[in-house]
C-alpha cells in the first residue's frame, strides 16, 4: 500500500511539473480559431505571409509558455529576471517600428507610374476612404470611443500595416482583432468586392475600354516621390513615419542606382519584419482579449468598411464619367482600397468577365496605389485628432 501511495504521489508530482493543468477553456476555444486561420492561410492561400505568423503567434499566446511573453522582473531597481522573447520583439510594434519598415518594402515594390500617368485616379483612391469615415461613425454609434472607432474604421482602407500602426496608437487593447480583421478581409477581397461592383455597374459600363497609359519618365517618378513626401507631411505630420518610409522605398526603386538597397527592402527586410510583425500581433491574441463581443462587432464593422469603400470608389468613377469625355471603367474605382495589387487584379478579372479583350490592370493600379497614400493620410488625421 505504501509503495502504491508513493507511486501515486510521484505521478501527481510529475503531472504538476507539466503545464497541462494550466490549460483553460478559453485556450481550447482559441485553438479552434487558430486552426481556422491556419486553414485559410495554408489550404485556401489567403494572405499566408501574414496569417501564418499571426496564427502561430496566437498559438504561442494560448499555451502556458515560459520565457515567451513574461515581463522582466525588477527588485530594488535592478533587473533580476529578463523578459520573455516576445516581450522584446513586440517592442517593434509598441514603439511603431515594424509598420513603417513594411511601408519601406512596399514603396520599393510599388510603381506609381499608372497614378502619375492618370492623376485623376487619385480621386478614386480618395473616394474609397469614405468607407473608413462611414465605419468610424458607425463604430461610435454602437458604443466605441472615438479612438477605438478610428482604429476600427481604418480596416476599410485594406492596409494591414496601417491598421496595426493606428490601432497601436489609438486602441492597443483592440490590436489583435483589428489586425486579424484587416488581414483576413484583405485576403477575401476577391470574394467581398465583386458582388458590390456588379450591383453598382451596368454591363455596358463594365465593358468600357480605357485609353492606353502614357510612358512615365524616371524624373517624373522621382519628383512625385519627393513632392508627395513634402506635401503630405506638411499637411498631416502624424503620417510622417508611414509616408516617409513609403516614399523612401519608392525613391530608392526609381533612382535605378541603389539596386542592392532596393533588393534588400523588397526581400530580406520586408520578409524578416513580416515574420516579427505577424507573430507580435498574434502573441496579443489571448483568449481573454480575443473572445469578447467587441471582437465580433469589429469583424462585422470590417465587412461594412470594405463594402462602403468599394462602393464609394465605383460611384466616384461613375460620377466622374458624367463630366468627362474620356470615360473611366467604374470597375477600377473598387481598386481605391489599398490592398496592392489584389484589388487591382479583381478589377481586371471583373472587366474581362464582361469583355475578355479588356485589360484594366494597369489602369486599376492608379487608384490602388492612391489608396495606399490615402489610407496613410487618413491614419495621420485620426492620430492628430484623437491620439
């Protein structure tokens, strides 16, 4: 009997040495949410570069880990135990380092030529921002504060780094659901936008063929990068970090004399930062934070934001056609959301469904990259107004 009791005691002791007793129901529920994110990223290939790091970070957040997210311990003013790995890595989000670095890579990857060749498409990118402001008003109407509503509304801009940047500034407690909503809906652009686009356009409008864009010189592109930097920062100083890095990356690209730097920004830098940014966001997705009614409201408002942004871009194109002889295919108005280049591809696909010989991709890139600038400007406005 004594031997059996001793054996049982040892088993209990071994059991208590594991982390299994620390598993909670909320953790298990979050495992199911994480499994869904993995499914969307791996099998459906929806934004896998971000959703996989976010989901894996969330998995780590919902396990009883050691040395991952714990705070440093201080006694008598001296540090006795260091913080966990992601206590330090997540400072890249907290100190607003990662999103601007992502913008540096985006700038190095982006050709602003279509926007320069057809500058009126800037209005389509601006029109899409009405989705942001409409969602902001809706969020305040259902009980969110102005700061929270601003962070939620920017989901309609379809720009993940900007959503993270603004959420960290205005509503860090909502960072996880806002980031997941932003990247999930960016991935679902090919499903969310077409019904809105078809509902607001006629078959004849979808068949409109636009004139070929003129060739834009390198000098024009360099001047554009410099002028946008100056004008936007003078008007909205709070957007400096995002616009400054975006245009730095683009200037490096268009100068044609910094090939090594451009390749580093396009590949190594943006890839490394994407891993750290995604997992840092995921590490905030604890069950206590994520399994909340506010999360469901944010997901719902995200869909509304995308729908309104898409609709406003299409309607702006239709309005411009009323006063212009050089017609715009309204489908490219939907590309005013800044999911580059996915939203432009959706315009191309929808246009070719109506007319297989119609090529809208380069035309759609104008409002698409305008949307990147527009969303950064709106984010700067919210920071200045409510930060």
